[in-house]
């Protein structure tokens, strides 16, 4: 008889290797699901959806109902923190998020903090925590300071983060103030998510791989280490996953110097290399290529089997190497889950 109070994902994050790895997918609540598209159309836009606790809770729960994942990831956005720091946030059709004023043109101390903008997120957490099956782990998240800062400085996403990298070189003091403000707000934000009901958190650093070695130490390692230490002091025992996309051979140093409890691997990382080079007991998460999931067939099966084989001897959470793409067939997700759970 299965113990429905046992949470395999949470146990894995705490260092227990499972015979069958738990599974969740980054962006598992999103546009590839017809039920999500219907609700988003009804709400009229992303920000309206993300700031409606009932609707955001429903979106968070949709993939749990459909697929029975071992983890539910809070439906929100990494740009909630700059919004709470006082920038205006919009999501225009087909153009991605925009923050104004961009800090390349404005000063951080000219913004007025609006911490109350985060209250709907905590409401979502409470709604989801009350509705989740007992065996499912509830994950909260925030963006890591470097990635969040790239949007705050430029006012939008970019391919190479040139504006923000240049700004950090030109005015290190001003950029350090932005990073410090993000660190402080992120610790408060994640602690409040935990107080409301999440059981583990993930730090997303989508642009961590764009920096020179010295800048990487300054703007990725140090701020993430500060968040981990600050959050541990306030919420001891809550696992923290670090996901620094694109850093490759810097992963061992990131794991050691930030002291995260688990490490997310992007799709460019060889899982056999990761197993050989990361601390033996460190839980890892990942790292199927999202495009293999779209392709399906032997590409999907071979990718799954390679990851499972390489990481079989350590605590492992199966996930993608980045977020699920909106064009992913639902049937391929079902196949992925069945194969990981040995149901194929």
C-alpha cells in the first residue's frame, strides 16, 4: 500500500535517492495545455492571471490533475520582484515582458517600493497548499539577482544582456545597489512564500552563463550565496534549488560556493559529467532537452534513458533542461512520465 503522506520529491531534495526519480517540469503550468490557454483567454492577459489568487492556483494545479507530477510549481513570474521594487510591469502581445522605467535611464532610489503587489502571490500559495494531494511537493521560486537585474536595467529581455553587462562595468556601485535590493527583496519574498505554504524553492538564473569569470563570481555566486544564507537563517530546513543556466564547467564551483541544497542542470550539461564532477550526495535536477520532448519517439526515449542511467546512483529529480515549450504535444509529456516511472 502506497504511503500518500510520503513526498518523494521533498525527500530527494533532502538527499534521499529514490528507486524511481520524482518528476516535475519547468513551466509545466503553461501554454501547451488547452485548459491553461482557455483560462488565460478568459482573464485577458498574463499579469491579470498571475495576480488573481483563485485563477493562479487553478493554473498551478492543472498539470497535477492531468499528469500527477511529484511537484507543483507556483504559477507566477520572476519579474514580480522588480514590480514590487517599484518598476511598472506589462506583458504586451507577442513582445514579452516590459519594465519601466529601465534603470539604464533611471536611478534605483527613484523607485517607490510597493511590497503589497506580492500579496496576491501569497494568496495563491495558500490556495494551492490547501488543495494539493498530500504526496505532492509544493515548490516556490524567484529569479536570481543577475537575471532579474538584466530585465530591470534594460527594461526587457535580450539575447546577450549587453546593456546590463556594460552598465555593471561602467558603474559598479550603482549596479551593486540594484543587486543588493534584489537580494533583500528576494529573501523576504521567498520567506513569505514558505510561510504561506511552499515546501522548497528554486532560484532561476536564466542568464548566468553570459558573464566573464570575475563578473560571474561578483554577480551570480555572491548574490545567490547571500540569498541561500539569508533564507536558511529565516526558514531552516527548507531546500533551495539553484538553476544557473548555461554555466557548464562552473557548476561545481556554483554548488560549493552558494551552498544550494540541489542543483538544476540545463540541457547542455552531460549528465555523466555532472555525476562525476559534482559532490556525491548533492541532489541534481534535469535535464532533458525540451526539443527532444517536442520531437518524441526515439529522441525522447533515448534522452530519458541516458539521463536515468547517468544519474541512477545519486538523488535525482527528473526535469527538463529548461522550460517546456508551448508547442509540446501533451501525449509526449504522458510518454515521458510513463517511461521515467518505468510504466512503458
